[in-house]
């Protein structure tokens, strides 16, 4: 793996969703104390698959927030030095049993065959990683926003979604408002 600040090649320019849209078929579960352990297991699995690679691995999403109801899908973010150098990370993740689901500019998503763990790969320094951590850390320490977010999720999950991405998009307004408060609350 190189530590050059320049990508090895141009990134992809289109969104490729392997398998096409998928209906949202899972509901919200109350917080499960096993989610951090599932994350730790997959963190180790990812680090083993990418042995020697300079990567950062974090637990993100609602399963990373104690007390918050969530879809039973553990989200993990992996920051790599060069998103365009897929041979440095994607081959190892696929060999470890993850399946490629999304390839889009600046982002790759692999997941378990059971679809219960999603691994988001970004280039180190990508603003998306910072945004995930900002939201996670704020929700961990601000009960009012945690309750608001859960309320919105409970309302939305009761609707029919032909594509899980549409459900995620529907949460954007409340997420943006919470992140604005998180930025304002920083010292």
C-alpha cells in the first residue's frame, strides 16, 4: 500500500449497486448489548483480512449508540489511504467472506452474506467518515437528540420502502439538524 497523497488511478464515476435495489425487510430492534461485540469481531476480521494495511476501523450507525433502537445491521467504517487502490483492500475483504454491494465515487460497501454487517470503505480524510463519527458521538452523549432520532426512525420504519436507500434518505433532514447541533455544541 502506498502512502502517496495522490490516488493511483481515477476513481469510479458512476454508482454501481450490485444486485439492484432491495426492499427494506428488517424492522427496528431495541438496543442490543451484543452489537458492540459483533463490531469487535468484525473489526478483528477486517484487520486480519487487511493485515499490514494502514487502515482505521470504527463502529458507526445506530448500533454504535447505546440505548438507541436500530435495524439489526452493524455498520463499520474503514478508512484506507487510497480508495482507488481496490487491490489493497477489496480483495482481502472479499476473501474474508464479505460481498461487494456498492461501488461509487469515494465509497465502497461490502457486507456479510447474511446482510447483518455493512462495511463502508472511504479514503482517509473523507468528510463522510468525520460526519459518521460526529453523529455517533453526539447521539452517545445527548439523550434528547437520541430520542428524537429514534422517534423519526420508528415513524419511518412503519412505512413501506421498496429500497432500503430510500429509508436512509428519508432520515436526512433529522440527521442534518442533529449534526448542526453537534457542531454548535463543540467547544
